[in-house]
C-alpha cells in the first residue's frame, strides 16, 4: 500500500473515533450528521437556508457523479 492509502485509512480511523465519541456522549449537535443538519438548516429555516441546502445538494450530487464516473466529473 502507498503512503496515501495509509493516510486515508488513518483519516477514516480518526473519523470513526470522533464520531464514536460523539455518539457515546449523547450530546446534541456533536455528530457529523447533526453538524450538517445545523449548517444546512435542515430542521429549521435560518438565514440563507435555501443557499445552504443548495450547496449541500450540489456537493453530494457532484461527489456521487465523481465516484460513479471514475473521476470523469
């Protein structure tokens, strides 16, 4: 495996540890999902909620196309 593969695995492990700790302490607003929901105003309509939701949908759509097209997008 290359050094990059090890770094990505370390990144995934760090995410798992952080998310696991957030799930274990049961504090609202500490998981990745809750942070994204807050940022994108999913459970409310804060300032610029349409723009933030459009950015989230655009990012997720691009990411899906990028992965499924083998990097063509």
